[in-house]
């Protein structure tokens, strides 16, 4: 039996840390459960979304974060697929209506691949949860249209109280993101 050396808390091997290097990956794709992979100038890297646990605590060392430009681009694609208006996009990012100019600046900087673009921990966590929800729901349905519509369909499960998952997300609290993600991931595993 061979053992693989695992880095200690807070230590990520350089080649696995997508937060360093090119901030503008050229392609996103889904990988193993809870992860997104992308290719940047021929170098494949992987970002694991934060693990979910029933205690709402993150287990293990923090996962490496993707560059902010890539996160904003992925969020914008998700917003397009889910047909989110500007107000909904701002709410999901934890921004107020008065911060619309900030969001537009992020979009311009992301498009330009600016290494100066920075998002705070809360914004990165929000995007990570949304992408994990999107990925989990994508595994539930054979047709992409069904998966994309799921977020807007009323759901009788107690966490939604007859409302849609998007309505729960648009309440804007991190607990709402965690609840919807927990449901989506449990449904993917056949537990909900």
C-alpha cells in the first residue's frame, strides 16, 4: 500500500493553486463532484468548491480559490442561464442596488483578464455555492433545459416552503445559499 503525502492546513502545492498565475482561464468544465476544472494556456488546474457538512462548518484546509476574473465570468454565465436580472445578480453577489457600478467594473475587468480584480471571501463563497448548486442540479436531469428551469420551479421540500430555490437564494443570506446547496447535493446523491 502506498501513501500519498497531503499538504498540511493552509499549504497548497504551487501547481494546485489556481490563485497564482494567469487570472483568466480560457475554459471551464465540470470535474469530480464539487469541483470545477479549467484550462489556462495549456495548464490544467482544479478548484474544489467548499465542502458542505451538516454542521455548516468547512472541513479540512481551505480549498484554493480561483482567480476573481474567472469567478465573475462563471457567475455571469450562470446568471445568463438562469435568466437573472441585474437586481437578482447584485443580490446573489451580496451587493446593494447602489453598487451596480462596482459590478459593471468587475465585468469589464474580468473580460480584460485584469489581475487587479479582487473579490472578498464572502463574494467568492457565494459564487462557489452557486456553481456547486448548478453542478449538482446538472447531475439530476438528463436535459439541460430541465436542470436550468429547476431553480425557478416551486418546490414542496420544507426548506423551500413551496417557493422556488431561486426565491430562497434571493433572500440573500449565506444560510440560504447553504440550505439550497445542501438540498441540491443531497438530491444528486438520492438522499432528498
